[in-house]
């Protein structure tokens, strides 16, 4: 039982240290581009900025690693900033705790030499 609980806790910690790629563009070569598609390669990634400092640093490093991997090298940040995502109302005893998660969003473009 203790081992199962420890594995579950470890899995949640590892999952909490990941960034999430929200959008990518330029994965495929297209002869005809749709009018709404942005030119070049890049995307948007987000990571949670709430919690212990070590987790925030790990998530930021994971975002950097994912952007470098997607671009096969260097990238440039075109925009970034926070956005809150409201969580659930969690009953604790006779009270309720409302959770708010804050994410950092990063829009990036692959460097021209990485295309």
C-alpha cells in the first residue's frame, strides 16, 4: 500500500514538472497556405507557475527543451505572459477552497537557420 501511494505521488510530481505544447505551426510542407495560418514555424507552449520554486524552474526548463526540440535548434519568443485558469471548488471539512492555477504562455518562432 505504501509503495503504491509513493509511486502515485512520484508520478504526480513528475507530471507537474512538464510544460504543455498548446499549438504548433509549420510542421508540414504545404503548397497552398490557408489565409489564417501564420507563416514560418513556431507555436505556443504553457506551463504552470504556481507551486514550489523548484517545480516552476523544472517546468520552465521543460518548456525551453520542448521549443528547442520542435525547432531543431534556436527559437525566438514573440510574446509571453500569464493567464489564470480557474479550477474546481473543493470542499474541505465544512468549508470550500476555490483553486486557481496560473499558467505562463510563451509564443515562439523558430530561428530562420532552424527552418
